[in-house]
C-alpha cells in the first residue's frame, strides 16, 4: 500500500465491489516520495515514444473470417481501436454474417485476465461500421498505457452469434512524449523522467524474479505495468474530475498496474523499492485474492523490496529492545495508518523475514496457498510451522531480541487518519 508517508491511498479508485470483497492487493496503494540523485547510466535500448505516432492498433487489419456454431460465416474487417485519452477510447469495425443482417454488437474488454467490461455498439449506416465508445469519468477514469484486450460479440437476424478473436492494444497518451521499456517481468512507461529510469525498473524486477516465483509458486500470468509520471499536470489529467493532492500513487490489480507520480530524484528507490513493493500487492491479489489490508500484507509487500530506505530490521530490533514490540498474531497488530504507520510495514516485514529464514521461502508459498484455500491466517501459520500461535509469536520475538511475552496492548496510540507526513515512510 504505502511506501512514503506523503502518499496516501485512494480506495475510491477501486470501487465498492473491491472494498466489499476485502481484496488483498486489488486496492489503491500508496506510493513514493523520493530523495537522492540517480546513478547517471544511459540505457540506449530505450526508445522515446513520440507524440506524433499512435500506438499500433489493428486498424489496417484486412479482416478475419469465422464460423459460429450455427454455421454462419462471419467477417470482421477494419477492426480499429482509437485512444481518446484522457476521455476514453472507441472501438469500430465492419461486421457481416452470411446468414442475415447483423442486429446487435458489443465490445467486451479487460485490462488484465479477470474483470470484463463491455459497451453496446451502434451501427453507423454512413460508414457501414459498428461503433462502441467508452467515455471516462471521474469515478472510473484509468491512467494511460493500460493494456486493453478486446473482442467483438455480435448476433444476426437468423439467431446466430459470433465472438471475434481477442485483440491486444494499449490506451495511449499521444499528447506527450513517453518512454516505453519492456522486460521479461514488467512493462514500464515513464514521462518527464530521466531516460534510464525505465531500464532501472526492468533490472530491479529481473533481480527479484526468482524470489517472486519461489515465494508465490509462479509468476503472474501477464506482465504488470509501472506507469510513472514526472509531470504533475500529466498525473492530474487522467483523473479528470477529482485529484486528491495527498495521493502520489495507486496500485490496482484489475489494471495490472501501479501508477506513480514521482516526486524527488531517488530513482533507485523508486525502481528497486517502490515498484517491487507495489507489484507484490498485485501478486497478492492474483495468488490469494482476499485479506483485509494490515501489517500482514504490507509487511509482505515490503519483503519483496530490493532497496530499503533505512535498515528496517535494525529499527524493529530497537523497538524490541525498548520493550515496545506489540502483540502481533493474537491482536490486530501494529497499525499501517496514522503517525505510527511505518510500524506496520517494518514490523510486518520482520515477521516474513523470520518465517522465511526459519522455514525457507517455501513457507511463504505454503501459507499463502493455505489462505487461498480458505484457511484463516493464523491457522495457516500454525499449519505450516507446526507450532501453536503463542509459540510462533514467542520465537519471532526472541529472534528480534524481545521478551518471549508480548504486551497486551500496543503502547503508542494509533490514529486512523491520513496525515500529510509520517516518519520513516514510504
């Protein structure tokens, strides 16, 4: 969720359905405000994305023929996707059936495998085309450069139905210069940032690939996207009607993307810290799919960072030595909000570090698989470790240098508001 304290989460971007489901990683997550200068290393393999050239679409497709189960031959030609960024996008195509007039058509699309969206198409007799338009609003606006996989569905007067083959395109922002960098593990789009940033993100995700794969039992079935804005005006434009000035980033599993407004020049922490953390949330949603946001999943996402802004383990050992280490498993644990927000991230991180150092990275995978199968969090931990809850808590505490017995209450009051600044933050 959050890495920097000056970036606050936007749950509204997820929608009521995701909130009601308590998605593990499909919520809006906080992002990064940064600090140190980057390493000045050019990466000549990157190509600036010119504003004069739209991203390739199937507009020049000569057409495709297919037969439905009823035997009708269908033809779809001049299948075109047009980005109207930031206001939405339009689909159009010529669709014909050998068995009768086409009576109805619609477009169905997804940004990642999962939630489908659709729009009915209207027939334009003047151009002999079916046209469907999605118009973005403040409540459902999406950032540029999301992937769009779409199909046409149609029916004719004889009752035949047809579904076209999927087409892969991108919701392009053709008004600015972007740099697109694609690696084996992620697709990165940068705007108003140094040329090397995209490659740094690609390198960071490649470095963490084995950890992601071992910890989750596989990689995502698609490449996640990191969409990184260096320009505040560009960041605000895609949100259309309402921009919360406290929000610098959000991660939405349904988009398969993390979107960040980059503040500062610590590009290494952006690439090696923020992006792997946010991508870990996408993994959480893909491989588990639910759990309330807490120290458990924020500490888990922190576990996948390849860069730390400070020594998280050392900080938590200091907390343990001072006698302020909270009860973890038999209570709500440390907060991820308010003035003590970093406690939830750092303390949660040390729990995952202890678990994997003690039982191997496969313990991470086994715990998550058990939770996905319907086992509660604590029961899953007991099942994988073979220990009781109190024994787990005790051994983690001793490993940190604390007493075996946890306090009954977290000693510092926790505020459930979103401050402008909190210490130790990502």
